C-alpha cells in the first residue's frame, strides 16, 4: 500500500459571525481555496485531480448542493473532475482529509484535493413542512446556525442539551476550574496574535478578494484574566464556561492537497499521514472522545505517546475540552514534550502526521460532536 503525503495546505482568515466574511457565499469561499491551492503548484493541471472531498457541517443554505463539487465548478475546474461533500459535523474538514488520504493509500487516486468550508453567518432559517396540507396556524422558523434543531423525539433528551452544557459536564467531571479555562483561553489569544505578528501563518493564508483581514477576526489582543473573569457563565447558572473561554462562531474555508509519493515530481511534501482514528461516545460528553481517537490513530501508526513531540488540540466548543486533552497528554509525557495550541476550529478525530524530515511526530486531536 502506498503512502499519502500532504503537498500543500492553505486557508482563508477566519471571520467572526456577521463580520468580514459574512457577505461571501460558502460555495464561493470553497471555490477560492480550491483554485488557489492548484494555482500555487505551477506544473499542476486541475484536470489531474482525481477527486475533491470537502467537509461541511451545515449544508442547509447556499452550501446545500454538494459544496465540494460546486466549489470545483465555480473554480473553473474541468467538469470531469468529481467532487463530494462529507459531514462529520465539527470534524468534517478533518474527515475530508482522512477520506482523501485513504483513497490515495488504497490506490484509488493519485491526487485528492480535500478541505472544508463553513459560513455560520449565512446559515439560513428553515421552515419544516406541515404534517398535513393547508394548516391554519402559524409556522415556526428554525435557525440552522448551530446546535440541535428539528430533533427526532425518540432521541434521549439528555443527549440533546446545548453544546455549552456538555462542556460544563466535563469541567465538573474532570475538575477543570474557571480560572484554568480562562488562562487557557488567554494563552490561545496571545499565541494566535503572536503567530500572525511573526508571520507564522503567512505561507498558509489565502486572501479572499475584496475582504480586508490581516489575521483571524476572533483574536482579542485586549483581553486579560480580569476581563475574562468578569464574564458571566453562558450556559449554566454558576457554571464555568463563558463567552470568553468558548470558541466564536466563524466563517472560512481551507484546502489540503494530498497525493501519493512522487505524485508531484519536484515538489517536496510537507508531511506524511501515517495514522487515522475516530471514536464516539455519548453526545453529552463528546469532548472526551478525541482522547480515544488519538489513541487509536497512534496504535494504527505503530506509535505510542512517548513518540509524540507536539499535540495540537482543536475543538469547536470550549476550552474545557482542550484542557482535558492537555492534561492527559501531559500525564503521558512528564519527561519531555510540548503542548502547542493554535486557535483553530474544527469530531472526535485523531490524525497522526509525520514531518518529512522525521524529526517531529505530530498528533492532531480534533474534537467535536456528532450531536452538534
């Protein structure tokens, strides 16, 4: 079985809900990163792409009709290039990478363009059809921006709680204090601001035409522990999860070009994907599932936590979930290692990536929920 390699990766800046990217359709965001990734490879003809796999968690609005395929057509790709869209909710983009790498390793493709797109700003309201024709009463519009909607009445009620409440359950279960969460949130803002200021993201950022963003819009340079401490709990009275230590609602898109060895002659791959893993548990405690996903990915790669130098936890919900991952990682790596957090958003997916120079084995732990 052949290996799968990352040849290029890029993303737009992430825009806040209702702000800089809210005027851009999600299919246009997808088209932009799709075309940009190919344009960055001067000797790559778009017609060589065997498949496009894009993640999209909403799919209720302008992204409703297979946004991966629509993005490719809008990007001007030949209509012979197929495309599909996958939905693992908050881990949809990572699931696209997993499926793309799997296709390459199975020999079904030489080059797969993967990625993800979301516009929470443009997620529509929907009106369910009535149970019978010509109803006389009013109809209710339902927001598709985030969380449970149109829930099947057979679903256990305890599973359909708001996402923030699931973080509160885990904070209590693992004794993660409000102060710990706020400190982790503050560090996230500081790290992200520093990364943009030093140009750490320069190579991966794909500018969106007509949008003036110099960095991700959710970064707050002006926050501090005192300001975070003043925020009230957002989900549970006397709780610890606030707007300050939860992730924002975002708009944006990303793309990752995956291929077999020597699929792009003369181009040095950025990394090799050597393991994948997914795991599930009860939706009301989804934030702990990435630990098992990472364990599975490591096992399939023939590695252990002692081989890992860097962990990047990412979650769509709260700092609580990231703190759990950080604690468990540190417990396994008391003798060496580094915990690294970059502010990104993205289900319970673990992906193990080895850098080509063999010096760093990275465990990406992507947290989300299949109950969103």
